[in-house]
C-alpha cells in the first residue's frame, strides 16, 4: 500500500507524469542500453524496441499501476502483475536487474520533468516503483520455486526431432531435452522462451506457445514468420524458418504463462485469430484428453483457410468433444467450402451458455472486438482472459 503522503503526491503529479511517460520510457531505454548494450543484444526484443512497442507497454504498465494505487488504495492489479512476472520468469529476470532499471528510469524521469521533480515527488514515485518491483520480484520467486529452479536458471538445451510446414509462413518444431531427461510439465496455454544466436552474435529471445497435450513425450511449438509488412522483419522467426532442422540444438526456457484453463466445469469459449490459435489448440488437446463434457465454443478468424495454421487439428479436436462447435471466419474463404464464415469474427448470432468462461488470443484489435461482443452478450468481465503475443499494449492503448 502506498503511504498517505506519497498517495497525495502521486495523485497530484500523475497527470504530468502520465503526459510525459512516453518520453520518459524512450529516454529510459536509451540510457539503459547505452550503459548496458548487452541487454539489448541478448535480452530485450530488438524488433519491439525498433517499433516502439516495448516503450508503449512499459509506459502503460507504470501508469496503470500508479493509478490503481491512488484510485483503489489497498488493492493492486494482480492480473497485470502476474502477466508481466510470467514473461520475466521465462526470460530469467532476477532481482538485481530491478536496481539497474531503477537507476536509469529515475534518471530519465528527472531529465524529462526537470525542476518538477522535487525531493517529495522523487520519494513518492520511488515508492511506486519499489511497490511494483517488489511485487514482481515476489511473484517471480514463486514461479521459479514452482519450477524447482533457482532465480534466472530457466534455460536448457533441447534437440529438434522434426519440423513440419503448416502454412507458407508457419512451421512447427518438435523437440526433446538434449540430456535425455523428461520434458518438464506445462499447463495448456503456456509458452516457452526460445533463444537463438543470430549472425551478428546477438542472442535474441522470443516466446512461443506450446502445442500438444501436456503429457506428450515431445514438446512442440509453431512459429509464424514475421515478414515485416507493418513493422520490422522478424529476425528470430526468419532465422528459425531458414536454419532450424532436425538434429539442431536450441536453448529453451521452462514453461510459463498465465492464460491457462481454470479447471472448472464452466462452459468455455476459445477464441483466436491468426497464430493465436496455438495456445487454444493446446487447450483443446487437454480438454479432449480429459474427456471434458461441458459446452465448448471454438471461434477463429484468419485471412484464408490456407493461412489458418493447424486448421485440421483445430477442427478435429473440437469434433472429439461431446458438446463442442467450431466456427471459422475467413476474410478470403475458399469458394464452395461448407461451414466457413466470411469476414471477421462476429459473435452476434452465436449462442453462449450461461456462465461461459472465455479465453482469447490474437492481435489486439481482434481481442478488443471479441471482448466487447462478449460483454454485450452478458459474459462477466472477470471471466474473459487473454494472451498478447509480444508487449502487452492493451493498457497502453486503453
């Protein structure tokens, strides 16, 4: 809980800090990478830095956390913190790195806001930072303990067993631990971080959702090649598509992620678009293996059937469930194909059982649209869960 004195100061300065938070985030990252170039080379996503997405996500999370402290004292945004902590754990973030961030973030705040940063203002925002940082450190410590690893020690060598081409831009890789030990368990919907060494020596990291049932002998993930149509070319996805073959080694983290089924018998809506189908397919694998009997509505949107990765498995797993239906929307459907819907996902005429729990994954505009439609149909906001591939810009664009 924020102290009474700091609460008053943060409330008074939040508009000014919020207005400048984008400039603060931009300067923070410049200072951080000047002092620690290895972090940009081997930890932070260079593509997200180039596009500005990571800066937007940082600004949004800080502003949301501070607003929560002053508007709802005694509470904290645990969903947001849990999502960040899971991503950090998959990267192997450790407590000392928060000290590094603090140094450069507060230098950026002082430089951008100038004389407005009085000792009282600095102390209040310092309190905000450490409340957030210590909450994340605590959650991350729990996540590491649950995996039975020491803080940051999440990486193992894996061997690629096989690959298959799902679409022109999506490949699936199947791996086994290189040391012959059992693959670690995971929950349907979770992801792993994958680290590759690029030609310039950088060891870049990306996250990919696991597909397949949690009890499978191999671990599988699908990678969509990012071709740079609306942003930078995906350097890691391009590397994996061009170079990764059976027999190659790959550094992969322990599984993390908070978009997981809650284990209840509630009716489910599993909605995805594009490569966002991957965690949904994992959930369907689990539901089919467990003999799930409650209603399940599966929704997917894509450019065309040819672009729909794992399409056959997506439909087949839905068909294995006793009370499930699949609804696929395509912007460019195949002429004469039965059961396909044209356009973008529209839930207007889709019946949903009372008490439905929804799980969404896909581009942010898609998830915003589906969430709005679900709320209009009476689904409780607390029962709508989502996963963002890349920096979480939901808060930044709210």
